[in-house]
C-alpha cells in the first residue's frame, strides 16, 4: 500500500480516544445528580466503589480525585516519610514519581525489563538498602509487571509493594485481576484511560486498616459517617475525594466498560501475531502469567523515528507518549546509569490498539508497517 499523496485528506487513527457511555444513559443520570442538591461526596461515590469492586473482582476500593492522589495516599499508608527511599521506574508518566516527592520520599531508580519497559525485579533487588520503604511498580502500557517476583521481594524484606495500574484496568496476572496482588494498587480514571470519570482514580488496599485510614485521609482526616461536631481529627488529611458527579459518570460507564476493554485486548492480541517476522521490528514479550489490557501497543523498532513518520504520514498516530522520567531536572538527584532503559528508550514507540480501532484500521496498520519505513 503506497503512501497517500499529500494533497489527499488523511483519516487519522488516534493513539487515544475518550471512552464515554451512550448519551441516552449518561445525560439523564448526570441531570439527576446535578440537581439532587448533593454533588460532593455522598452515596453515588459509595455506590461507585461497590460497583467498581464487583466489576473487577476486587475488595476494599477507595475512590479518589485522581490516580496521583491515590499514589500519594498509598505511599503515606506504606509509611513513606521525608528522606525514605522508594524504588521506582523512570519509564512511566511523571505523576508516578512526582507522588513520591509529594510524600517526601527519595526516588531510587531501578532499571527496566528491555522486553517491555516494565521495572526489572532483578534491578529492584540490587537497589534495596535498609532505607528502602516501598517499591512502586508500573504496569506499562497495560502489561502487568512480574508480580510474583516483585511480591516475593517485598515480602522477603517487609517492604510494601505499590502497583501503579493506571494503564492496566481489566488486566490479569496469574488468573487474578490486577489489584488483587500488591499491598496497594492504584488505577487512573483520567480522560484518556480505558475508562474515565473525567478525572479520578481508585486505590485498592490489601489490609482493612489501610482501607479505613485511606477513607479518612482522602477527606481531611474527617470521618464522613459521623456528625462533624462529634469527630476528632487526629491526622492531617487531604481533599482527595471523588465527587458525586464524577462517580455518576463512572457508574454509567461501568455498565459498558467490559466491551471496551475486550476490544483493546482483541486488537492487542491481533498485533501480537500479525506483527511477527518483520525485519527491524520486535513486539514486546512478558511473563506468561500476565494478561495485558493493552492501553496502547508498544513496539521496538530500528530507525524508530522513521517508522513514526511513516505511520503518521499515512493517517496512523504513533508516538513515544512518555519521556523517561530521569531526563527531568526535578528528578536529577536520583540520576544513575540505567543501561537497559537506555536501550529500550532508543527503540520504543506506541501505536493505537484501543476500542476505536476497527478491523480494517488494524489491518491497515499492519500493512503499513510491513511495507517498510
């Protein structure tokens, strides 16, 4: 398939697209809550938490204002205090690591698995010190990290494992849903994630005591279920709550999200097979126990920038999306050699595989890649 002439209009297959439920269902629900007289945190938030837990097979779910807020709370619940070391990955969106700075922690970079960009358990082991207070592991692109090995490391050293599953809603590992393995798991419901509440997030806590404390910390340290004149605030909390309006969007979206995630997965698995055997190109591989939810599809390519240009010239969005975090001045104090990340960073790119990618779109993407760049 030849490149389209520049004078012809190009229909772009976007890398991201906002998923929302049908207006016929969403708008009446929003009208009801907007004029209900209660639009802050109330029954719809609790209902969303219950429905989210049921939909994804999880327990002890706390709805918050953003994934970043959820990460900050998880770090505080893990006991991270000023100066404590937190092992993390530089291959992620910046908020994963800014939350560590919010908590006062000191970031220690672990290297990545060059097959997929996820944090390397072997590198995590190498970076452990008596000052390590937590491990943050990101399911990059929707591919679950090696939760078996990371969990073993965490248990062996008595260190909480925090899973940043912002990209991995609906993914599974070893037969269980992501969110059922780590001490804390955080999902993002930001605009372009698998599911959105416009902005929002979910924190899943393994321990009941952390779950109860998280509900206090998300709203100033105040117990919502008691009279304001009877409570005693014993700890500084935050304005991290989800509100009834965004929860309502989430409640309606939960009725449709299974089909959207299934399409991400179907497209991702199609690419897993169809993009084999192409010179200068590799698809990512991962732990056999991982079942990704493919937020985007990651490729490793020689002359990566030429492939991006080729795809974009033919109406398919392609990009790097996330710069390695150790390139930012704000993280300069944590700088150290990361050989595998250096290698990964030179070759990775992302192509669309979401619910909006039709059969003919994905076939055209494969054809464009196979014709060379």
